[in-house]
C-alpha cells in the first residue's frame, strides 16, 4: 500500500470515528458534515472525497459497526456446531460489541429510519438472520428464515435496551436464553438420547 493510500484510509477512519463521537453526544440529528470535519480536523472538501453525501457517510458508519459485530459473531460461532448454544454465543458477542462501541446507540436506533440508509441497514440485518438460519434448522425449525428474523429482532431490542442503560441487562439476557431454550424443538430428543 502506498503512503498516499494509507493516509486516505487513516483520514476515512478519522471521519468515521468523528461521526461516532458526534452520534454519541448529539444523535444523528445533530450530525452535520461541518461538525464531522471539525471533530476530525480536516477540510470540508475532504469529507466529499471519501463520501458523496451524509447518507453514504451514515451507511459507512453502520457498515463498519456491522463488520466489527460480524467478526465477533463469527469468532463466537467458530467455537460451536449449529444450534442453540452457538446462537447464544453469537448473540452474546453482538451484545458486547454494541456495549463497547461509542456512538453505536444513536447509529443503531436512528440509522434504520434514515431513508437513504434504511435499505443498507435492512440488508445487514438480513445477513445476521442468514447466520442464524442453520442454528434454527438444527433446533428443529422448518420455517428457519422467519424464525431467524424474529430472533434477530429480539436481539436488536435487547441490545438497544442495554445501550440505553449503558450496561448489561443480565435479567433480559437470561430471559432471552430461556426463550431460546424453549425454541429448541430438538432439546428434549437430545436430552433423552
């Protein structure tokens, strides 16, 4: 990689970091290009070198978060065969990434309702649902795609509650694990084998 390319990646990362900082303090409604470049310490034109508009910037912020969450979930999934335990490990990894990232609360809460970003957010959520499908199949669900979408929605709601409280919701997690256990249609067969 050339020095110029490395500098461009560094500048792009600085802009995204600035966006998360602003999102944490002001929400997405308080995020303007002027505020982003001021926090990042770059000229306004630099923003447009990296992002054609604010929606593209918000989508890039969400994509970066999704990539971090995806890596954590994949690492957790690699530890287990398909099924409830693997799904629980992946959800736990997702919750921890949400809690450890600045500004993610506003990004997750508000970006899905931003018209120019909503389709990208929906596609990324669908990718998480696709990861959960083999687990639900292993749990005995023939309608695994629909069940996966619902499990992802439950996970997202608990993650948002934890982000709002800025701490783990141990009771909420335990209830979610209990729900997953009850959703495991093959658990009784495995226990009696």
